[in-house]
């Protein structure tokens, strides 16, 4: 019942029909593909369409030699030879789902959305929920993708409109699982996009595994999200591991800092966001001097800042929401702390700069893409999004738009079969031409696109790649650790 209520509310809030609007389409060359644009998938489609319930198609699994582009000197447990390295070979789906026929009597083709869109009290998010602005933007991006697909003919094989079924995920852990059950078994969605909170995401994808429905994540940057060995899970946004590697290389290899202090939120987003920074710092011989957490909703950070100051740190890394980042920065400067300030992607907002004021100048933030690059697709998306919803598109809107378009494309190519929708996503050989840039999946089905460092300068955020800043990186081996060690022993 709760899911239905949410769906009805947001249908009237976001449906172009309810608002009396017709969605604008950009030039055809700027639109995402609606048909198979990957020649390599022709053979994949032939094989998955040829099997019965007791057969597994002979599909070549993607195999990589290095996980997440990890440099040798920041690899975990580098002093030992592992028996096996995980996440280097693509997960295979071996179930009978490909043989399920397409249903005959349908009025719409449903795709699910789950995200933080209604305020609740949530243990999973550290108390009162606070991610609704992010979830609403992700919903707007998803809605725009659905509306444009319907303007282009809907589900082309049967001339059926796409329908977005919307659910809220801000609740106890079990609540997000219940929403996936509702979408999979009651609403019969063909795929799902979501979500943002790391704890809820982990529960949701485990239920998606049991329900055998593909789920693309466009807002959770927790590195462990994709490290679950679930073949139904994809992510179209770069994670905190990639951003952490870039920030660590900048702090230590480029700037040569020695004593770094961390102040972070007490939720999962912040706790897991700094893990690679902590581990990478230690492995490079510069362990984090001090790590201080604060309760979400705090406005007084004097205790944490006092401990940071006593630790004689030379730079501060913050991980948490943008308002927290701004308030902490202001209190630092008020107390005479002049250390360089580095923060996370959630601070790259106009709200941060408004609260921080002049203190925002010179702040750095890790970011999962480059939103100021010159790209006609991105410019058209931003213009149409602004006209459609009356607000500017942020990173959650853009990634939600890309992720939903990927699900729409997979449904068009594979047909109404959940296993085949999963297959064409998993075996796509070309990067997806998204408004956030080219989205290329790793063997773990994670986005391995370019991450950036954003710097607030001259009253705006500017975005820099590793190459722009000439940030050195460690040696990335060409072999996985098992065969690398064996090859070295043979050479010796």
C-alpha cells in the first residue's frame, strides 16, 4: 500500500501528462540509443535466444588483470600471494530465466525506481533521513528518460509506453527489501534503478538477486556495493575507491603532505568513503594522523577540530554532506586553522559555496565525473531538464538519467525478459554514451570512467583530471597477483 501511495503522489508530481506538458527531444544524434548499437551483441542475442531452461549460453566472460586500476604500492596485503583474486572475472548468470516467454497482455512496460524521496526516521542513515534532495533529483533524471523514450515510441516492438514505478528507500533496512519484492512480484517491473544510501542499497540488491531482476545503481559510491558477487547488479557512477585513489595520489605523490587529519560523518557514506584514503595513506608510508567522526545533524564541531589541531596536521580531509563540509570549514577558519581543505563529492553544490562564503575559495573535492566538459549531449540534457522541472540538473539527476536510459535500451534490445535484459547490459562491449561521459563497465560491472578533482576558485567549481594536474601514480601491474608472482618465480 505504501509503495502505491508513493507512486500515485509522484505520478501527479512528475508525469508530463498530469502537468499538461510534452517533453522536448534534442537532435537525434544527441539522444541515447534505442536499438542495438553494439555489433558484438548480435552473437550474444543469438546465443541467449537459443537456449532452453536447462542450458547456459556459451558467452565469453570479461576477464581483467587488475582490480579498479589499483597501483602496486597501495594493494592490500601486498606482502602475500593470494590463492585467488576476486572481482577480476565477470559473474555469470546460470539460471533458467532466459527461457521465460514474453507475456502477452500488457498495457505498459514497467521499470522500477527506488530512492530517498520522502523524509523518514532511519537507523540505516544515522537517524533522521537527509538524502531526499539527492533522491528527488535522481527521480527527475529517471522520469525525463522515461518521458523521452515514450516520445520516441515507447517499447518499440509492441508500441507500449514505459511506466516508472516509484518507491521510497528511506527506512529501516528491511523496508528497501520489501519495496524490491513489491516491484518484482506485484508490479512486475522489468528492471530497477536505485539507490543512494549504502546500507539500503546492499539490502536491495540481495533481494534483487533472489527475484532475478537487473538493478543499476546511479547514486551509491560505496566501493563495496559492487563487491557482492551478484550478477544482477550494475553501477553507472564512479565510486569512492576511484576518487580515493586520485585524492591520495594528489595529497602524497603530488603535494608531499605527511600528516593528514580526517573529519567525517557517522553514516555509512562517510565511513566507507574514507576507507581507501586511510588504507592508501598507510601503504604509502603516511598513515592518517587522526580520524574524527561527528553525529549527523551536528552544528558544533569544536571537539573534533580541537583534536585535529592537537594532532599537528598539515591538511584536512572531510567526508560527508555538503552543508556539514561548509560549517566545518567555517569553524576551522574562525578558530584560525588555515590548513588546506579537501572534501567529498557531496560538497560540490551551490549550497556549500553559499554557506562557506569566502572560505570556499581554494577548497578541493573528489568528484566522479567532469560536469563542465564540452559535450552537446550534456548541454542539451541540462537545458531540457531545466525547462522540464524548473531546477538545474545535478550529478544525481545526470547519473539517474544515464542509468534509466541504459535500462530502457537493454529492454528494447533484449525484449521483455529479465535475464536477457541483464545479459545485454553485462555483455555490452562499447561504453555507454552518457551525458556524464562514456560509461564503461569493468568485469565487476562497475563504472570505471574518469574521476576528477574539483577546485573552488574564482567563485565556481573547476574540474581537473589526473592528466590536467599531472598527478603521478604508482605502477599498475599488467598481471593479476597470482600469475604475477608465479611469473616472477619462474624468471628468478
